[in-house]
């Protein structure tokens, strides 16, 4: 994306060529993302916990003849350097200079939300305030005197309801107007006066920074320098001289504190690009950062080209010491106090709100976060999500899978063909269609699961889940916040690892990263569904009213649960050994419960689902082709090929002779109804007519010979050899070389297990039977259980390892992650299989 | 047992009472926060700072607390609650 803001130009001839970069900033849960969706008409993502929108998003919009580029900054409470979100947002505002900043404010929680606004005012960016969720505020009886509040802050206020797209046009009009005359907008805005104790220090530091700012000398007049200081009425005036004369925009300021091109002293100002805008240098804000002893203050100053940073630091340290000695409290606390004081003053004049007792959210929370009920409710909620996913998605997935089988059957080469064309058709049918098709078939399930997670997020329940689990997590030495990356990990481990950034403590972060792969990601779902569907009967265990509780759904739930239990156990061990130390405290906002907006949920679901599909379309395709090649070469030696040809010729010669198992040992396996057929009744309907007819027809005997040849070919190939090499290790867990081969594929990406199984079996049989039937014929439920354990625990995918290495800063941790998980998986699978065999 | 002691001795009678000792539904005023600077600053930014009126929405024995500050609801771990000195409103 192009984050660099182009100069906003109102061309004199009025041609419709304006492009305005709009930044959206606001607290987490302020409805910022739904507003972004409403403005851009999609391509957004609504979340209810901190850390979801780590990446900033960009979307196009249009208002009249103006093209807008809307940048969705991560949700932040402040502009300090506590979290990566804050740093991302701050750096964008400072160094990429959007033409207008829309500050999204949740007006049902005005005072806390305006804290960020005070920082934006001090920073000095052209602001428009979107008072979002004004419907919620109105319902609860909040009345805001917009005109007065707008005047007090010096920025336009527009009421919006992002989830319903209300107020968007007015908001964009206001944004375009502000972007059209940035200097005037900045001149109107008021900054916080930090009071008699702090304000002199802030001003001194501001002047000191301005003095050392090299850019200042690029053509800023002394009057302009003055303008960085607050005007006598306490508000800061930040006016600039970009472009041409904007006419008068005095707003009652004193003449010496104004700067625009008309003052004639800023000689180069008219030629300066906006990035060197002499009056948007954030000097006053940097002064507050220096006073706060912000870790990044020095770096920011240096990046802006301000010299003698160390001298400034020394000066700031002196001021800090002075303030702390005289006031008895650190400067950053006093600054925060003054900001809240400013907000409180403004709101007490302009906002009327009923003295609400316990809100609906509080009443729900009393039950949902209850000491004893909290965890059972959490478990029940997750169970409902999985049950819904399985019930609605299962039949759809089966239809898609059957469709894929049909498609592959259409292009699958006829028996005995050869040559380059044959090779291509094999690639198409056995590689691409089988491989990608198998993944695509699970899209309904993935989408439904993502939808469930989106609903939980948007309703506000996810934060409660983190709260409820904090007790458990703190016993493990982590806090509830660590559960958020893990919850994301249910979607995909990779963003989960990225989301560990919200955890401040490195020990907690590394622990969370190492156990994250135990959260069953979306990619593992297709594998679970395949193995559960193939090897376990879809029996109804209990009938809960109209909802049947199936064995498969229960087992799926159990797998997810087992992952959580193992994650807890592993972090307990890690925290007691490698990462010993005190736990970090939990501090987290609980957003009020809200009814999730359908569009938000759909967009959310679509974005994540699309990521999965893209992966299936690109990475998986590449892997599938590589695996196809690995199972195609090296080919069988000519004498074996000749032997198979001879047997085919024999069948042709003896047309009509019944099948003889002694001559064609593969016949019963390839053709007869599979032993596990009844386990998959609904599934086999599509195939029943094609497969289960007389076992002795010449066609079926030819197919059986094909099966044997393909199996021989596979065993001869690179993949087969590697799988065979692994067999001695896998055998104690009840797994053969085929499973080992699929596991090799799963290392690339978990869902490849499914497509690899598809390829392995497509090779083993030319018939149009589904993968599930073939699996049911080959493996017992006990073997299935061992496989499920391996898929859950063993070997995180390559992407996870790469991200873990990058985020932890060392391949050492990625290697540790792979080793301990694989060892754990093997031990558990072997244990379950051996004990199970002994019992059964 | 901690659970009974907390109930036997009604919270809010002492001067040096911490948030961790407060009961559900109790209205309080924050008088000081004894935590490291970073946590203090973070809490202040979220509205938890000396002089502010808060209310305990719910808390688990030994578990996290839900605190109402104006219209916000803040979840705090026990250690953090122990570092917040309060007096009854």
C-alpha cells in the first residue's frame, strides 16, 4: 500500500483530481473497524480484543470528486510506546502524514476515548472526531452538546453508527473539508494546557526542540517557530504554510503566533513538500514525550532530524527531576492527570448522562464471568461453535468432495495410456484436482468456524473468555491475555504467533509461542474431519432437545480440548523450568456486549477464509505438485512395467472369466464394498452405483491391476521410499508408510495431509471411490485416534516455524518448538495405540 | 482461610486497604497505585489513577477483578489489584 500521503491539492481549474489520505484511529472496541468497513464498503475486520488489527488496512472510498484512501490504524488507547499497535499508529501519523485523521470515539465511553484525542491534539494532526455508536449512547440516555464540545476541542464532531453505515457521508464531508485546508484545521485545534507546574517545562522543551530542529532552518520564520507554542488562551496553534495562501484562518489568534505563506518570512515554505511541512513537526508533543521519559523519544527526534538529542534528554531529565521533587509524582502521571482533567472539564460542560447503575453488560458478566459458571459456560460456547460448524458444514463439505472426485474422474487417464500427454493428465487429475480439491472441499467448515469466532469476538465474549481463563492461566504462570493469541491460533497458528506481541513480558511471550501450535488451527480441521468422518461412526450420543450430539462432534471438541489441556501442561512445565520468573499482571478492557453486525461478521469471516483459500491456491498447489513429482519419479523399471502389461493382456485374452483372488490379490481390496462402508452411508451414496457392482468383470480386474501398478510405482518413488524409511518409527503408533507420507506433507502445511492422502490413494486405485471409504477400509478407529494425536501435536507447519523463529529472534526457539512437540506427539500416539491394542 | 476472613472482616475499614480486599459492588476511590512505573502509567491511561471513583463489578477469590471506571470495564489480575490502594467512596 502506498502510505505516503500525496499532497492534497485543490486544483484551481477544479479538475476532479484530489486524492486524500485518511487515517482512522481510535481505541480498541470503539467500532473503528466497522466504521472502516462502512466507509470502504468492505475489506475490513471487526474485533473485540486488543491485537486483532495488528496490520493496518487500506481501503478506497469516494466522496464527490475526491478520492479517499482510508488507512485503518490499529486500535490504541494512547500514543505511548507500550505496544506495537501504538508504535505503528504513532509512526504512521508522524512520518506518513495523512491529510486528515478521523479519531473514532465510542460515545458510550466518552471520557476514556477522549484521552487519545487529547494526545492527537497535542501531536498536532488535522482531526475529525467520529462520535461512533451514537445509537448505543442515545439509548442509554447520553446527551452530548456537540457544538460546545467541538468548540472546546477545536475539531469537528460527526455522529456515526459504523455498524449501520449511518453518518458516513457527513463524516467524509467533514474529513474532505479538513484535508482541504490543513493549516486552518490545525489552527482551530486546542491542545491541553498542562497547568502551572508542567506547562512551563513543556514550553521550554518545545522551544529547545524547535531550536535544534534542522528542518526549521529550511525556511521557517521566527513567527512560525513561535506558533508551535500554545497561544495565550492555552490552546496550541499549529499552523503551516503548505502550498499557497489559504486566505485568512485566524480563528482569533494573536498575529505573531500565526504563520502562513502570507507572512512572507517563510521564504522556502511554498516549495516544501508536505513531509517537510515546517509546522507539523510535533515539537510540543515530542516535548511531552521527553518529559514522560518515553523510550522512543530520542529515536523519534533523531528521525525527524532534530539535533543534539542527548542535550535535549539531559534537559528533559532535569525537568523531570524538578517536577517529581516538587509534585511528588512522576511527570507522566501528572501529564495523564492533566489530560483527564481537560477531558473532564470539557465533558462536564457538554455531556449529560444518566447515573447508570449496573448495565446490561454488568448483569451478563455476573453470570458469564462467575467464579464457578465461567469455565463451563466457556466450554459450552466453544462446543456450540464446533457443533454448528460440523452440522452445517459437514454435508456441504461432502458434496464438494464428491464433486472433486467426479471432476478428477473426468480427466483421469484411461487405463494403459502412456506418453507425455498421459503425464500431464496424471498431474491434473492426481495432483492438482485431488490436492487442491481436497483442501477446497473443507472451505465451508473453515468459513463456518471463522464465522463462529467472528461472532464471539464481535459480541464481546472473547474478552470474557480471556478473563474467565485468567485464573487457570495465572496458575500456569501466564495471564488471560496469553489466551488471546491462543484463541487466534484456533484460526491459524501464524497470526497467533504474531499476536503474542500484545504480551509484554518476553518469558510469557516465548512460552505462549511455544505452546501455540497445540491450539488446533483451521488447517487441522480438514484433517480431523477426514479422519473422524472416515474412521468413526456418526452416531448420536445424546439428544439435547432438537440438537443431536454426535460422536464425531464430541471427538472434535475433545481434540480441541486436549490441545488446550496439553498447552496448559506444557506452559506449566516451561514456566517452571526454562522460563522461570514472576507472572505479569493482567490489565485488559472488557468491551460492553454488543449484537454482532452481520456485515462485520461476514467480512471478518470472508477475510480469514480467503487467506486460507489463497494458501490452498498457491502454497498448497506448489507443494502438491512437488509431492506429485516425488511420487512419480523415480519410475518403475521397464521389466516390472512389462509384467503389468502382460497381465493386462491376459485379462483381455480371457474376457468373461471371473475374478480370481489368487491371481489378482488386489481385487477384493480395490473393488469389494469396504468394511467400513456402513460408517459412511451418507457419504457413499454418490459413489455406490459406480463401485459396488460385480467383483469379477474384466474392467474391475483391469482396475485392480492398475491399483497394483500404481501402488508399486508409489512404493518405488521418492515419497514412498521416505515414507517406508519412516515406517519403523511410525509402526509402534499404528501407522504405515502411507500415513508417514501424508505426515511428510503435513509438515509443509497441516491440511496437505488430506490432499497427500488423496494423492496416495488416487494412485492406489483408479476407481471413483472416495478417500473416506478407502481410509475406512485400511485403518481401525484406534489407528485413527493415534493419527489424530499426531496431527494435533506433531511438527508445526513450516510457516509456524518460520514465524516463531522471526518473532522470537532465534531459530533456536523454532527448533525447540518442533522437537518437543514432535517427541510429545510420538510418545502419546505410541502410548495410546499400544494401550488401546492391549485393551481391545 | 482467606475466603472467610475476607467476609468476616468487612472491607473498607482500614486506611491501607487494597483493591484486592474490596467486595463486589463496593464503590471506592483510588488513593495510590504501588506498582512499577510502566504499569502505573498504563493504568493511568486506562483511567485508573489516584482520585478516581471506581466500583468493583465482580471478583473471584484469587482470580481477576472487573472494575468499573466511568463507562469502562477493566479486568485486572490479582497482583495488580493488590497494588492499588483504595478507600471507601
